[in-house]
C-alpha cells in the first residue's frame, strides 16, 4: 500500500432540524393546546484512532465529508430523528490541524482515542416549549443550529521509540533489517528509502521497542534539497535518535565529519525540540575498514567531530555490534518509561477545600 502521511480534507457537520408549530386537533377537544415537537440533532464528524490503519491514503481521494441534517419536528409531540454521526478512522499518531490558522486541534496518540472534529447543530424547539398560563396558543419556534464546517490538514507522525537519522546510504535500512523483521528496500544508490518504515526489535520474550527508518536527509534539506525535511516529523514522538554515520563512504572525497554536522544543523533548523532529543552516534560499515586502521579511524572521527556522548561501532551488514546496541537501546527506553511513570505518580491530586 502506498504510504501517505499528509492529506487535506473538509468536514461539514449536519444542521439541526427545525422545531414544529403544531396544535392538538381531536374530536371533542376544541382547545388541545400546542404539541409541536423539537428538531433532531445534526450529525457530528468524529475521528477515531485505529491501530490497524497505517496510512492516510483513504483521505487522499475522498476529501469532503458531509453529515446529514436532523429531521424537523412534527405534531403530536413528535421530535425529529437525529442524524447518525460520521466516524473517520485514522492511523494512531495522526495530528488534526486547522488548515486556515495552523492551530493543532487534536493529536490522536493512542489507539481508540476519539475526537469530535465538527459538532452537529442542535435541533430547534417546537412551540410546546413556549406555552404558559398567559400564552396558551404559542406560535413561536426556533430554527435548528447550523453544524460546524472546517478545513483540516492531517499529518501522520509514526509512533516509535527510536528514530534513525543519517545521510542517504549510511546504512539505516540495512540496520533495521538486521535487528528487526522489517524489510525496507536496500540498494547501492542514494534515496533508496522513499517512505518511513517501522520495525519491532524484540530483545527478549517480554521486552521490545519500535524503531523508525526515514528517508535520508542531506545538507540543504531545509531549502528543499533531496527529499526535503518533511519526513523529520516522524521522529517527533521518538525518545532516542540514532545518528548513523558511514565511516567508509564510496565517494573518497566525502567527509563524514562534515556530513554529520550538516545533518545535525538540518535537525536544528527543522525543530529545536527534536534537536534537543537524546542522540547517539552509531558508526557503521566498519567491515569495510582494515583491522589495523579501524580503531584509528573511529578515534579520529570522534575527536574531529567533538562528540562526548555515547558512541557505538557496528556493521549492519554483518551484524557486528548490533546486539550490544539493541540491549543498550532497550535499557534506555525502559529508563525513560520508568521516569515518565514516576513523574506521573509524583503529581499529587489537587487539595479539595469544602465550601464554607
């Protein structure tokens, strides 16, 4: 299935039905009084996060969703029937944005999460509501309220614990194939990966994490070079970024240190929050380096890059160092989850002060 991670749609909730002005007419009851019913509620448009959907392709070709209006009220105290709501199923991780002002309306980050994105109009009141001791034959009614109408932009941010960052052909797809059951395309030319892919890395029977591979980022991506940097949004929900470096580039003129700095600069231009996420260096393709110079190349890169954080040396092709890296990632993800759970538990409930 083609991967679609953004779409624009228009939603129109249904209008409420109008109230009825009616009077009871029966034999031997000359003054039966008002009996006009209320109008029915218009259909709302509801978004539901569904983990069984992983793309927004359903919204690429159907772009307008219109709810039905509620029925008008009738005599004999009969209310109009309310319209059935429209339910739009979206992938978990979908962000719903008002396309006119850019405001984020909802973030569907959990399976089953529901959001009313366009509320149907209320039904109008029939003349039954306006009777009184001084107004025994009211002819007043109210019209149904109009439903909400919005133009929306949908953006999908994949749900993953770890994100892969790097230049094209750095070995990101090879790495995710080595540690998970995901099978992204691998080839010897740039931009082999054209859409994000997810892989589940199972460290033990009861421990696993999700890793996201996105298309490679190059210098100038913020200005539209390569595939741009729109795929960086899929790293927004990750807890850890793995910056994969090609230590043995095919192009002899390529400078891994310069490319590493360029990637980080593109990350900063895109989003300061994403730039501030924990990031590890993963030096890949050591199988292409001679044994006698391997340690020197690794030390020279770390020194020239000026990196003081965690460094892992691997070969995604042969699997060297991959197991140790996945164990370290699992420990980091567990620590982050425990910290979040502890922070949530430390939030004391607000004190209740009884009214005097």
